[in-house]
């Protein structure tokens, strides 16, 4: 199969930007990625654009140039960016085109996501009764996980404190101030055991990457990063998933576990080969669960690993080096491209104040969200 | 479609508290930001059947705990635009569950 390389990355900072549209942020991210690759918009042969709030991310051509390129819009919940990357890579692998862009952009209103449960094939009473809420599901998932695997509330606070510590080293982050673990633990309870600072917020931002056929990558950059796998999976029977009025007693593997296995297999790599990790930390509990679902440890080992600082930038398994969703917030369409942007910087050695030591070679990114969709991307030098 | 009658009793499999007022719509509760009181939600395991999501009510002495015995209750949720009472199901501690 044709190999695919990432030759440019660009990011519009994440946060709140009154008066600036998602499309403008998307255009900024693409311009930055093109400048990074030393290319012009007219060199781009195709694009995939992801967004939740914007119906037509392809309208970014109004700001970049009406070159007539094929531009396909995708939406796949929290895995939107993984889908954009995956489809862009496949387009190159099919031999259709050599150079393309994957971009994600969003601008969410303040507060938790809300929707019509009927759109999720759920009964309307589920929403009327106050059950159609994602944060409380994540709280119930980690509550049970803590009970089964001996994870403490202190561990949740430590995960969030690490995120804000890393965010403070990232000039593009939404939250750039460290917050001590004690303050996180004592902040307002939102959904027990998760407090205010243990949840990410929907916000605004954009990110883009330029991909090309690997055998021409050196024309554009001396240090291309290779896309080794990008896999998307949905839930199977028995997975404990958001927006489920009932679930079977039998537990099945999570969609993340399926996507992760498929990605490792495609890449010919295992968790022991990974040097920098980006996990979906919608909440502090999700990062803990996802460590195990992606094969980085066994269930329950997180408590000691996190207490020992293993997931910090200087630890043996650095996770969410740019602050993750907790410090960056979640513009849904852009979130997974932010993860890949960070991995590319780290593998190039351009991580600045948050550079992982030891010349990392392999990066891993995981997305997960409603209604039970996961995406895993693996990149390497 | 076949109707299956489920057990009225079970145990708390997991739980949380809902401490902010959900967005309306879809939420149809009558509370305002001023009158809102946090409520408990959980999955109740019905032995040999399945787990059902439900509001958990009647926990006066502190939050639910995993494994606690609960039973179904019917409670008034709100009054609709035509003055009819809208009822719902919930799970509450059994006497045994309370004393444990």
C-alpha cells in the first residue's frame, strides 16, 4: 500500500475568540499548515474538512481561493478529525491524488453539548427526564471503573493537574495556568466524582495538516512524519456507551479497544513502541480508562503510574503533552487534528518548553465520543 | 416487538449526581436555575436481565453506593401544558438497602 506522509501542520489557538468565525479559524490553520509545508493553496489537490457547528467547512475556499478542488465535509462526532485524516490518507493510497489537506474547525456555544435525543434514535422521554447528558455518563463510567480497579479521587485530580501543568507550557492552549491538584479536587462538583476542573469545555479553534504520497515528501520537507495508521470504529454489543437507556449484562470491548488493535496491526507496532501519547481526556477519568483501552497499561495500574509521574512530559509514557482536551477545550471538528499537530511537533523535536526528551520516534493519538465512536492515529518519523 | 416484564428490584451498578440544570429542551423538568436541586442517576442491575438507567431517589442519608439494593417507584415528574401529571419510574433504596 502507498505510504502517506504529513509534511505540514497548522493550528489556530484553542479558546474563545469573539467576532471570529470558525471558517476564518479554519483558513488560518490551513495557511499555517501550507506555510509549514512550503506550499501554496493552489498546490492542494483535494481536502477533507470536519466540523460540528459549521455545515459547510468547504466554504473555507472563499478565504483561500476558488481553485475548484474536490473538498468533502465530514462529521463523525468526537472522532470527526480522525475520519478526516483517515479519508485523506485513503484518497492518497487509492492513487487519486498526491497532495491533500485535512482540516477541522469549530466554534461552540458555552456549556455542555445538547441535542435532540430522537436524532440519536433514542426516546424523547430520555431527554425530558434529564438523562440525555454526556458528562453524567462519563462520571458513571469512571465511578464503576474506580470501584472495579481501585482508582482514587486523588488520581483523578492528579490527571487534571498534569493537563493544566502541560497547558501552561503551550502558547496555543485555552487554559494556560497550572491548577494544583488540591484545588481541582475541591472545586465545584459537577457529576460525582468529577469536579468542574476535571471536565473539558466545548470551545473554539481549528487545526490542519497537509498530507502527501510518502515518496514525494522529501521535496517539501527534510523531516516528514509518516502516517502509519488511522482507524475509526463504532461500538459493538456490550460496550458501555454514552446515551444508553439500558445495557446488557455482558460487557464487550470498547470501540477504542477495537480501533487501537486495528491501528497497531496496520502500523506493525505495539504500545511498547510508542514514545508520545495523546488520549481523549473529555474528563480526567476518561484519560485513566483510555490508558488501559489503548494498551499502555493494565486496568488498575494507572493509580501507581500516575502517582509516580509516569504520564508527565519527562515520564516513560508522556500523555497529552500539550494539555489535552482539559487544557485546550474541545472544538469537536479540530480536536483530533490538534492531537496530530502536537505529535508532529514532538517527533520533529519542535515541542519547545514541552518537548519530550529522548528523540521520540512514534506518536499515538486516540479520539472517543458519542454515541460510541473511536479513532486512533499512529505516526512515526 | 415483544414486551418483557423486568424485575422491580435490583442493585446499583454505578451512579453519579447531576449537579447542574440540564439544557431545555430536551429537558422538561419544572425547575429553574434558582429552584434546581441536584439529583442522582445510575444504572441498576436487574439480576440475570440487564442494566437500566434511571433516576435514583430517596437517598436521604448520603449518596448511593455500588451494590446497594433498590426497587422501582413511580413518581410525579411534572405537570404538562394541559394540566396532566406526567409520571416516571425511578429506583429507591429498599428497606434492606436503607439499613445497610
